[in-house]
């Protein structure tokens, strides 16, 4: 360490009160920026988890995939993971509708689908009552189909369904809400009955729920399936809610608004912090102006004196930035915890906000802190040279 830097460190130690005030100012600035960036990443992470829980942990759901197309989807380099299921059969509507007109209107709309046990929860199935099916003789019944035309069903009831022309007996393991992969036609929803996939699907059409490595490619990939591989619009469902928060949607309005608000707040923080921290540097320069004059008289150059003032900012930054980041992360953790408890008390227990500290958020916080310290010290550095 050269003589100028040694004098700077000694001066900081000698003027402890001013040094502590400057460090506190930098900590406050860094904490505020960290809180903003971490809040954005936490909101995005929490919304992604909410979307996965309610709409499923996949980007695209492809129905009735023929055998010749299965290899393309199951071994595609762009796909990170897949979930496999199968539409076992159409269910005759007589079990749920008394009137012949209603039966005819809904014929071909009720489906019995089977999925592997490990994927039932990941598909976003909303279990309202009961449990998941443990074999192919147990089903999840949509709540919308229980109580139609005065016909009510409960967990544990045994149903005799007309499946592909023959009668099959199933036990209701649970009741579920509307799922994102529901077969929909003419406004009818909640028309899919779900069971556990227990049989081999080799050589048969299957359903594939897939997650891409890059969510931003989801809509292009879906269009490619239709244009290049012959899939129809009805066969492909995109998980728009999840894609919206992962940045893959065509309209990224939700996250863009959040990002813009964060940028505006961060710019305000930089603007105000520069004035506060700059005052501390100005005071430091005024106290040491005679010292700089003496150093200049014995050969210290303007460049060396300017670097010396900036070095003071580096020393203060090394101490304050890590402390500011810790304070910001802790503050936003407490905030998210409090908000989650308030939401739970308001009947919104389904929405839970969690702390997500991303490296991008920390990089932005550190970069903003460095810019703030530099802007705060560069003007006093010029004064010191004069």
C-alpha cells in the first residue's frame, strides 16, 4: 500500500464518527437496492411456484400423440423433462346427466385419462377432497360432475361407467377442481376423470406434458408441432400462466411492469444516495485539503490524489456493500413473511410468498452500489485535485 492510501486508512480510523456515518449511508443504499431486486426475484419465484401448483409443472400438454411422433417429443434436445399419460376412453354421459338432450350435448366430451403416480401432483391437479388414486380402478372425479341433475357423488362411492361401449366399475378416491389440461368444448369444463396409469403404453397413443429447457421457445415449439408435425390446435395446450412468469409468454406485461417499477425506484435510490454519500466525501476532502496541498508540493500528481479519493470509496464499499446486501435480504425476508401471514389471515392461504435470492438480483445490487459510490466520490475527487 502506498503512502497516500495509508494516510487515507489512518484518516478514516481517526474520524470514526464520519466514517461510520458514511458506511451507514452506503449500507442503507445497498440494502434498499437489494431489497428491491430481491423482492422482484422473490415475486417471480413465488408466482412460478403458484403457477406450478395450480396449473402444472409443464409448458406444453400434447394429447393423443401417435406412436410415430413419440420419439421426437421424448428424445428432443430442447425438452428438459416429460410426463406421460393416456386417454383411456370416452365416458358415456348417462352416469351424470338424466335428460337425453344433455346426454347428447355432452357425448364425446367426458374423458378418462390416466397418469403415472409420480406425475399426478406435478400436473396441477387440484385435489379438493379425498386422495390420489392408487390403481386404475380408482378415479378422481371433477367436482363439476358431482351434483349435476341432482345426482350427487362422494368420496368412496362406486361408479359404473360406460367406457368404450362396456361397463366398468370405479371407486371415487377423491374430488378435484378444474385442471389446466381439461378437455374443453362449447364452454364445458371439468370433464376429465383421472386415474393412475398402471399399464404399459408401448405401441399406443399417449399424452405428453413437456417442459422446455428455455421457456421462451414454448410458443414457437408449439407452432412447430402444428405446422411441421401435423398436430391440431385441439391437441396442444400451452401452460400460459407458468410461461407468463418464466418469461416465455408472448405478452410479458406482468413481469415487465414489475421490472420497470424496480428500475424507477432504483434510479431514485441512486439519485438520493449520491447526494447523501457525496456530502460525506466533501467533508472528508475539506478536512484533508491542506494535506493534499502538502502532498502536491512534494510531488504527488493530480492523478494520484484523484485515485486516493476513489480508494477511500473502495475501502468504504468493501465494508458496507456486504453488510448492505445482508440487511436488504433480511428486510425483504421479514416483509414477505409478514405479507404471507396477512394473506393467510385474509383467506388467501393458497398464495404464499417465499424468499428467492437470485445471483442476478445480487449482481444488480452490487453494480448499483459501485456506481453510486463512484458517482459520490468522483466530484469530490476533482475538487481535491483543484
